[in-house]
C-alpha cells in the first residue's frame, strides 16, 4: 500500500490525492485488523473530525459566498460522497442544512438589527434569488422575512415600554 501511495504521489494523475488517501485508509484499516497482534488500540478518527471541522469553519466564515459540495470536497481532499456522510455523522446534520441554518441565522440577526431590504439581506447571506431566500427563510422560521422583521420590531417596542 505504501508503494502504491508513493507511485500515486509521483505520477500525479487525475484524482491521485483521493486515491492516495483511500490507500492510506485501507492501510490503516488493515493495521487495525491486526491491532491485537501489534498491541494497538483503536482511537477516535481525528482525521474525520479535522476534515469536518475545516468544513464547518469554512462555512461559518464564507456562508455569504456560493458554496458547493464539490468545492468543500476539494478543500478537504475527499470525495463528495465521503464528505457528506462524514459531516452528517460528525455534526449531526447534512452540510447543506448546516449552511442554510447558518444563512438563516445571520439573516434573522440582520432583519432584527438593520434597515436593509429583504432583497439586500438575502444577497448578503448568500442567496442569489430573493424568492429563494424568502422561501428558504419561511421554511426554517415559519414566517416570511418581512413578517419576521415586523414581529421582532413589535416585540422590541413592547420591551421598551
């Protein structure tokens, strides 16, 4: 397996990094199979945790940009399929749900604290379409962005008195 990893690294053919990563995983799994003979203990998959933490941090910092699963898989040098399943296992929700929740959370804050229009806020949090933003916001919060803003404005006025 090590020889194959070195060959992949030297040849640098398309997807060589993914192949090298998978070969390394196979090598580690085989070592774990034989761990009783080697006196090794199985430990938490810190590599998985690191990849998922990188994705989470990237989304937290760049939620306002166009983010795709393909881009995130390139960032972590993993396949889209592997990353999607690993992230859901590690974080507890699919990547796209985390991204949407992050965007809606930020939009909620902007709706409460600024006078930007709904269209501007949708654009600021990463939505290219105002109607898609409104639909997504309503699906997550149960109300339209305008109704959310009005409701929170009324609540803040009541607490002032």
